[in-house]
């Protein structure tokens, strides 16, 4: 009976894991040691930068029956964490963490703040907006080059901004894709 229960658990968990979409993950960590001389002698500090890129693997629909299928370029999310070890122990303290959304319409950096985050285009730093979290989980988005509106994260992790377009007199949306 015990073996039957274990077999059922393995089958159920194996099926659940197999349903995930394939993802490509690349993570790089770089540690730099900085030494400087002060009144107490030579002091050593370490700075660690971890860059993690994640994107879904999508294949060309026309190549479905082929052995060698072409890969479709997909959007990716990049998380960059800067850490420092300035107290001599083995643990690093996190200084900042930024998230970049890389998509076909541009690269956007989402930098967390106390009450929300800032959205900045990596191509044009003048293209930025602030997003403030409301009590019901939505974000008020206000910027000069990015339309003012209301934003939210959907179940896929994409950030969607809805705004009123005065030219067409209708509601339009902008989607910042986490991945495709």
C-alpha cells in the first residue's frame, strides 16, 4: 500500500512539473574586491553584482513538425542585484535591486521605491514614469513621455497600463511584457 501511495504521488507531481513552459535562464555573478588605505591600515570591501536573465523558449509555429525548429525571439526579464560586503563576514548585504523588461518595443527598467516604482526607458532616459501603489493593488502611472493612466500586474507578471487617448477618444493599453 505504501509503494502504491508513493507511485501516485510521483505520477501526480511529475505531471504537474511537466506542464510548465520551458524557460531559458542565464545568471552571472561578478565579485570585485576593492582595497583602500585609511588611518587604520588597508581595508578590503567586496562588491557582488548578480545579473539574472529569464525568457520563455518559443518555437516558430510553421516548424511544428520539423526536427530542427527555428526559435522566435521572445521578451525577457533581467534582474540585477548589487550587493556589498563591508563588514568582513562572508555574508553580502543587498544595496539595490533593479528589474529590466526587455521587449521588442524597447527596454524598460523598473526600479522599486518606497511606495511603488519608477519606469525608465533604457534607450532614452527622458522617457520615464512613476507608479504609485493604491490600496486596491493598482498603480497610478504618471509620466511625461509615457501616458498617464492606471496600471496593474496580470497573472503572467506583465505590467499593463490603461490610459485615455484624447485623439481617438477611447481607452488604450500599453503592456510591458515580463516574458512572451
